[in-house]
C-alpha cells in the first residue's frame, strides 16, 4: 500500500517536471525569436537552454508534484475521517 503511494508521488513529480521543462524550453525559444525580430540576430545556445530548462523544470516539478501529492493525501485522510 505504501509503495503504491510513493510510486504515485514519483510519477506525479516526473510529469510535473516534464511539463515545466517543456514550458521553460518553449519560453526561451520564443524569447529568442522575439529578440531576432527586434534586433535582427538569432542567438539560441541549445546546451545552455536545455540545461537551464532541466534545472528549472526539475526544481518546480518536484516542488509542485510533492505539494499536489500531499494535498491529495490530506484530502483522502480527511474524507476517511467523516
């Protein structure tokens, strides 16, 4: 039973991390496109952007995934108490 709950936490954290990685990557790409239209040159360092996006995605995803998992556990416990 407990193992199943920890698996849910891991899956939720990984999914949140993936979503925020994609959001950060796309936001950086769009920012580079806007700079291109404004200044006339396109600068997009793939390695740096991927590293930054992974770092932000993992940090935000783990935090959000853990918070959502804890909220679900608390609501589940509250529902059983009634």
